[in-house]
């Protein structure tokens, strides 16, 4: 939140023509910008989960039998938006080319909406490698 506030404050101070802010579904950050800088030409881009997170950020491991385990701290029935990081460039280019049209909007970027339990099923169908989706509890620090 602190970084989001700082970026908005700097953008307002510099009087940039358009402020494109990428955030997950974080209403608090968006509200700060809208309330504090109502005249700033802001565009909000909501990207929730990059498909490439499975190779970097998300927890993926191998089971003893060689299968793949996809783990997230969400219920198996939870649907979440995923997008390939390579698809975001075209979307941002469209926003930049037509900024006036998008001012004040929240643009949701999504390639697929998938239930978490189906991630493993799709992986197995595509690769032939057995996989499961598994929920784990977040650490509370």
C-alpha cells in the first residue's frame, strides 16, 4: 500500500498526462488514487495471476511417483483469472494508443477463468503427466 501511495503521489506531483496503475483487485489502492487525485487521468489495469507464476512464484512440486502437485492457499473450487504474461503487451499498447477512451476505467485482464482443481486436470490432459491440485494453509506472520 505504501508503494502504491508513493507512486500515485509522485505521478500527481509530476502532472503526467496519464497514470496507468496495475493492481490486483485491491480497491483500497484504487480508492486512494480516485479520492486524493480526482483530476488525474488514471487508468487501472487489473491482472490477477500470470500463468507463468506456476514456474516461478506458485508452489509446484513433484510427488514421489513423478506426478506434479500444484499448491495454492485457496479452495479447490475457487475460480481465478489467469493470463499469459506475453499477452499483456498488446493490451497495454491498446491502452496507451487510446488513453482518452480508458480514463477512469478498471480494465480486467484475463485469458482464462479456471477453477483451481481444474489446473491439474488441464496440465495432465496437455502433458500426459499425472497431476493434482492441493490446498495449503498460508503462514500467518
